[in-house]
């Protein structure tokens, strides 16, 4: 719980400072990249959370991984985190930053689940479906063959389920009710 609070505060400060400096979009792009590297490398997370490994070594690792890939603004944040012994929350900060970035710009996450990858026209249709609920939409695509066909759209607590599995289940229930009532 403590790490979450620390990550929230650092991310909030970073969002505010990046907006003030006019580098908010670049910082968000950097944070996506950092989060991706941490998600793909669990050993990196373990190293950053290990209190036995010295801060200078952790700083060197972060520099080697990100110095050529992120902006100087983001690199200075990573340097500050290692200086303040907060390198153990870099992953959490990058994730929290993206949440606050979307909140600041009014971007809503819409999750679409289908059986097959969708094309650009379908992406545009899904965004237009949800446009009445949010001005800006970020689409996250998931695949699930168990839905048999159709799609499921989720945004916050709203869900649109147009799957074949759900429709078959509905038909089965109606048929069962008719048989029972007969």
C-alpha cells in the first residue's frame, strides 16, 4: 500500500511538471516504454526492489536501459528516483503516470474483446460506438476464442456484449423457460 501512495505522488508531480514544461505527451510515451520493459523483464523488477543492490548500480542499469530511449526530462526523473532510493517503484510510477495522463486529458480506456484481430474500419466503428460516452477513447484489443464470435466492449462500468456465446445462452434460457411453462 505504501508503494502505491508513493507512486501516486510521484506520478502526479511528474504529470503536473511535464504539463508545465510542455512535454506531457513525450513523457507519457516514455512511461509506456518503461512500463513495457518492466512488464517483459521480471528480473529487472526484482533487481530494483532488492535492497542489497546499491543505488549506484541500479542507477547505472536504468541509464543503460533508458538513456538513449527516453527524453532527458524522463531520464532526470529516473536519476531523481535513484537518488531518493525510490527505484523500487519505477514500474508503479510509470503505470500510475499513464492513468493520471489519461484522466488529465479526459481519455477513457475502452476494451474490445473479439475472436480475431480487428481491422482499422472496425476500430473506427468501436470508437464511434463509445464516442457518445467519452470525448477521447483509447482502444485496448483482446482476443478470446471462447466468445465464438461477435464482440464485448467495456468502458468503466459499461459493457456492451454482442457475442454469439451470450446470444446462444439467451436462446437456451428462453427455450428452457418455454418448456418449463408448458
